[in-house]
């Protein structure tokens, strides 16, 4: 199989909103896999000429088609990409990693309060909301996209050059390099890696790392306004802060590319491109 490796550099840092909050808006401390799929979706949409939101249809008995729901255009990326992972190339504080900061913002509450509380000088007109950001100027990532089929490789590569942000629209990145690499599944039980991996994919880990919950891409996740239980889409991931040695669980497999980088991927989420 072949994989697409993308070198990204953040300008100031990033914002990746947690969808379970309404007033407060904290950010995930590390880029999520859904954000990396969304980043690629922009480039793919430009190449294909598709809008940001796509309708999906289903057939009915009378032979007509009715609108079922609307999806983010990121769902198209799932047709090309089976999995994505990344490593942090920048040096981080050894035992701390990235840190989220909160900016306090003054916001109007007029639309959410009773009419009787709206009058000049009312203490209910304004509120304070914390907005999370991860300040990390020049943070560098190597992102690896695994294609679902061989013919998708070149399109993934072209779309990768058009990545402009990871996370919110303000989370601007530069693409420093994009290249194709040969990769093969290796039948081994232990491996050393710097790439993020699902916690359930390993039985043991040795080396400095952090564990955090990240959102996992799926068709349901990109179905607009239909996700009811966000927890079903969150999986604990290992974020290596250095080269870590892991023992692979039976639910995972190891892929090694031509540059010697090793990846631990869940078996049920990966299809080998032949």
C-alpha cells in the first residue's frame, strides 16, 4: 500500500471545539482525527467542486428519492481515506505537552433572558464565557493519511497541498511538504513509534506519553445535527512525547513505511490498499 505524509506547521496554535459545551467553549488540547479529516476535506472539495454541506438521499417504494439528511463534505474524505494519524515533530515540555489557555470574553445574553430582565443597567445583559485556545507557534506535525484504495492516493496527495487550517477557521497552517511513501503491514508484537494510537490498540507502553480522548471520524459524526451521544465517538488515544515502545493488542496491526516510521492502527478501521 501507499500512504500520504503531510508536513504541517501551525502559525500561532489552534482551536478545536469540544461539542458538548454551549456557553463555555473549551478546546481539545491536541488536534483530533476529525479535524485532520476536515482539513483534508477543504482541499478535496476545491478539487471536486462540491459545497461544504452535502445532501444524502435514499430510495423509496414509489421509485422516487427523498432527502434523508445533510452531511459535512468531510464525509467524502472517508470514501478515500481509511485512517489518519500524526506525530508531533516539535519539542514539547517533557512532562507537560501542549497546554490549553482560556480567554475570557464578554458576551451579550439578551437573546436568552426574560423580557422583564432587559432594561438599562440590568446585570443580566452580559455574561463572561471562557474560550479555549492552544497557543503553540510554529508547532509542527507530520500527518499520515492511509488511502482506502490505491487509486485514491494521488487525489489525497493533491488535496493535502490545499490544506489551510486544522480545527477552527482561525487555526491556520502551512503545508511544508507532501509525499507518497510505500508502507506494509508487519506481523510483530512490539514496536517503537511516535505516532498517536488508540489506547485499546496496545497492551503495554514504555516511554513518556499522555492519554487523552479524541474524536474518531465516522459517517455518523459528519451527519449534521444527528449525533445525540458524543461519548460514543470519543476514544482514548496515546500521544507520545518521545519515541515509545508498545506491545500490540490482538485488535490492532502494525504498518511500517519506507522511511522506517511505524504506525499502530485498529484492525476494524483499516482496509489494506492492494
